[in-house]
C-alpha cells in the first residue's frame, strides 16, 4: 500500500514509514499524558486506601489538601517517558515484525496467512514494548505510593536501582503488564490493520 505524504510517497515497508510510526505513537502519548495526568495518582491512591479516597470529588480534595497541586502531577515524568518508550517500541517493532515475518514465509503465504503474521508481529512487538515500559512504571508506582521515596524520575530511578537492582522491575511488574495489555494489543493492532 502507498500513501502520499510529507516525505513523498510512503510505502508501508519503507524506512520512513517505520521511523514515523514510533514518532507518531509518542506524540499521541504526550497528549494523552498531559490530559489524564490528574487521574493517574488518584487511581493509585484509591486502590491503596479506598476508605480515605471514597469518591472522585472527595479524593481530589484529600489529594489537594495533603500534597497540593504537585500531588496531581507526581510521577508524571516516568509515566511520560515509559509510555513513550512503550508506544515507540509497540508501533515501530510491529511494523518491523510484520515485514520480517512476511519476508520469512514469502509472498504467497504472507497473503494467505496475513492475519496470523500480523498477530505474531503484534505479539513480538508487545513483548519488547513492555520491557521498555516496566522500569519507568516501577519508578512511577514507587514515587506515587511511598512517601519520601523520590520526587520523580531523576531521584526515584537511582533509588529504585539501588534498592531493587537493575532488573528489580522484571519480576514485580512485567507479568502484570503483559497480562494487562497483551490481548488488547493483539486485537487492537489487528483491527486497525
């Protein structure tokens, strides 16, 4: 398939297309994180202490009273960086693996088993994307749920590595994120392709 675009004609297998997919995904993440950053800390606090944060309005009041306006944005940088890395890997590697698997099986089987090839590409991309997300997500959760752990990514990440080790996030978060997003991503990318 061919698209007219800013950089001339883009083919879905072209280098420009594979480079623009991660950039486009990251741009979407920036907008989303800016809009929804107010709800991210609240959702975690609500899960930790549902008696203290009874409803959205009272929860926002408690959060504002205890932490001020900064409390709403606590953990925003690790979230932004983590989901940018995940989105870039997810969409970039999806395009890469679709082409890679299609080239392996050849044009006849690629056309015949297009859905399976796209599912395999999606699954492969998600495995890599979740590895990219996990360290940032682990720091974000610690910063938001453990008072005094850190103010954000710059001081939270070194503390996390010191306490948990370089791969401390691997067993804590990776399986949870995979189960949370794996099935959704397979169907999502397949639907839009």
